[in-house]
C-alpha cells in the first residue's frame, strides 16, 4: 500500500511538471523575444549615434577610430603601445577622428598629451578626443577582494557600456586587455573590433598554479592549504577561461606582444587565422645615443629596475636579492652599490605598495642603499640608465618587458626572470653571443649580480654591445610596420 501511494505521488509530481512545461516554454520564448527586440532597438540607436559621430563639420563622413585604455595617463609599457599606435594610424589616416576612452578624470586632455611627451618622448601630430569615463573604479582590483578576475571583467562591461554610450566608433581597439568589452562594441555598436593583448586575463600558467596548490600573488595561502577551496577555485578558473575564450574570439584582429602571450591566446581564443605577434615599441634609438666605449668613471655600481609598482612585478624579490648581494660582498673590497627602483604609480594601491617596499628595505637594513623614483620624466630615466651597470627585472612570466629592452639598448647588463617574454624573445643569444642573464630565485639573482660585477669591464662591454645589436627588432619603426599590417583588415 505504501509503495502504491509513493508511486501515485511520483506520477502526480511528473504530471504537475509536465503541465508547467509548455507555459514555461512560452514564458521563456517571450522573454527571449523581448530581449532580442530590446537589443535590436539599442543597436539601431547606437548606429544612429555612430552615423552622427562620423559626419564631419563639412558634411563628409569621417572614420572614427577609438582606443579603450582606462589608464592612458599611466607610465607603463602598455601606454607606450597606445601612443605609438595612435601616431602610426595618424600618419596613415590623417583625416580620421581619434578617440581614447580613459578613466583619468583628474587630469585634462592637454596634461595627458604632455605626460606622453614627457615620459615616452612621443608627440602626436593630430588632435585626439578623450572620452572621460566616471566608472573606472569598477575595474579596480581593490573593489573585488575575492573573485577578482570575474569582478573586474564584469566591471569592464559596464565601463565599456559607458564608453559606447558616449561615442560609437567605426573601429574599436582594446589596447589594455579588457576582452569582455569586445562583444559589446562588435554586436551592439556594430564596430570592427581589434585587440592588443599584453597579458591574457587568465593563462594556463595560472591554472597550473592553482592545480598544484602553489602560493602566488593571485593564489592566497589559505586556499593552497585547503584542497576543497583549491578544487573550487580551479573549477572557477576553468569556467572563466572558457568564457574568456568566447569573448576574445569576437575580435576581428588580435595582436599579441610576445611568443609567450601568443601561445596562451592561441590556446584560449583559438583564432590563429587573425592573430599576429606585434612586438611593443621601444624607444631604442634614443637609448642608443648613450656611448658604450667605456663604463662610467664614477666610483661604485648602480643597479636599476624599471617597471610599474604592481604586485606581479615582484619588486620585493629585487630588494631581498640585493640585500643578499650586499651580505655576500661586505667582506670583499668592492665599490659601493646602489639599487634604484624606477616606475609609475597608477593609484593609491601602488603608492601603498611603494611604502611597503620602503619598509622592507628598512627591515633588511639597506634603506640607505635603495632609492625609489616615481613617475620621473624621460630625460631623468635616460640619465639613470646611462649610469647603471646592471638592469634588474623580476616578474615571473612577464609577457614582454619593454623596460628590459630599454636597459639593453642603454647599455646595462640585463638580469631578468627566466620565464615568459624575456626568456623566449628578448634575452636570447644574438649571433651566438650572450646578450644578458636570467635567474628565477633570490639566491640566483644575488649570485648572478655578483658574477656580473666580478667581470672585467671589457667582458661587460662585449655583452652590452651584443645586447644593443639584438634590440633593433623592437624599435618604434618596426612596431609601426607590423602594427599597420596587422590592423589592415579593420579598415577594409
């Protein structure tokens, strides 16, 4: 009897769900139809805005080319790519209208252009319209203590929407890695879209860090200690990587800055037919003006680091390795050493990071031997490189490393991390000659620095000459040629 009652209840439940099936289909279909109508209406509205923006004062149609770069006033390598790309396009399409979407609302357009000239020695020949975005805080990592990748990516959609509502371009280029904005501009804005990828938002290396339960700046210690949390995060990463691949594949043109980035983007986006390596532009010629025939005559050695004060740059490794180097050499009669860390601060988080690095120097007792130079002008940067013996770079899996190329062009002996772009593209032999050194640990950096300093000036000069000869492929001129060839499809 009990079994019969259970069977009756089950049949009744099935009949109840069956009775809801067709009404549910109707409701879902209606909602989907409404969504399609709304999206179609938005697209029509945006097309009208695009046609209006493309019409010049003389009534003729003008092509509007827009770059999405919320931190365009920062002083990093990504910003140098932006300004060189703008300069290249302005030479080829002087009649076009150029737009930069930026979140730097605390500075004027003129101040942004002056900053580009001061920091990168780049002056544009035609006007640029800046569209100032008020919701840049939505892509700040500090807003998302957990699920940071997802939070920033969703935030970029809202930021992209704000940009799209203010100006609908004909050609849209994401030059900062916000791939989730690509479908927005392509399907709603009706734009031809391209992207320059400096660093994939997620990579197979990040997946392996979580899978192997290794501690990293993006994998907290409390997660690595808990196998359940590690599994949950791994599933989250795999799902995010899948969606990241979908939005990235919307791009009509994909440019990557190194072999390392290329491998990851091909794996995730799967758009090899429209993906090219475009090495970032380095102001090689300016640094080649520094004479190499001899080292400076002032006593001591200067070690210089170039890079934004971001967590992944791992400046703390430089300071700890430098402290270990000083301990190694304190019994030897070598000249004095000084470490100068040069970089840009984008926000309060970066400034707080610099203060933490200062405290680390104090804790290690080397504060008198370490200096910090924040957002310095280009001429001052060049002066430091002209005096330096060693150039340091410590980021694991650096996507490229413009600062590394600048150090090599200026004549420093480079010591970079044994991974990513430096290992695959930059610090590689040139005509069989050594162009620099690689390391991957605190002890390894300290030992290699000691090795470089123990070399004769003639041996260092040989390495410096080889390094210089190898960096011509990263010049502004080479970038302009490869960039214009890559984006050609967007203008047909």
